C-alpha cells in the first residue's frame, strides 16, 4: 500500500512541469483563442487594422 502511494506521488511530481507548461500555454495564447470563443467575427479590414496598427485609426479633425 505504501509503495503505491509513493508511486502515485512520484508520477504526480513528474507531471507537474507538463501541467505548468499547459497552463502557461493556455494563458499565453488566450488573446488568440478568446476572440473566436466569444463570437468575434471581424471583417478583413478589421483584422488588418488590428494586426498592423493595434488600435483603430484616429478620427481626422476638420481644419479651421
């Protein structure tokens, strides 16, 4: 019985780096998969604007 418990703890310790890597991967890629998951459906122009500029272009003010 004691040996089985040690084997389980050993397997869990061996899996911890992989669990941490998986959590880190999910957190790092959240900006990418969060948009389709929440139903964001941009047009091609919106995608290019987000990719190339990061923010929408400023509104031009009329000159006086």
